[in-house]
C-alpha cells in the first residue's frame, strides 16, 4: 500500500492519506476513504458539537 493524495471535498486542497491511515481504516472496517482533510474534519466535528450543545441548552 502506498500513500494516496486526495482532494478535500470542502476546501479542495490536497492531503495525504498515509499508508498507516489506510491500514487503520481497513482494520476498523471502513470501506470509504476520507473525503475531507484533517483540518476540515476537525472543523466539521466542532460544528456538530456546537450544534448539539446549542440544541441541548435550548431544551433545558
């Protein structure tokens, strides 16, 4: 397995999907390669957390 260069679907920058990451995905049974770079994945995760926290606080 070799490192792969993938284009992020959000920011359109190239990022490397390393051999180690590919093995991790395979071990976990993930069928799809990542579609977002690490920075966009982190930002998206934070957006979801903020959304969930805001919704939780609205119902308290």
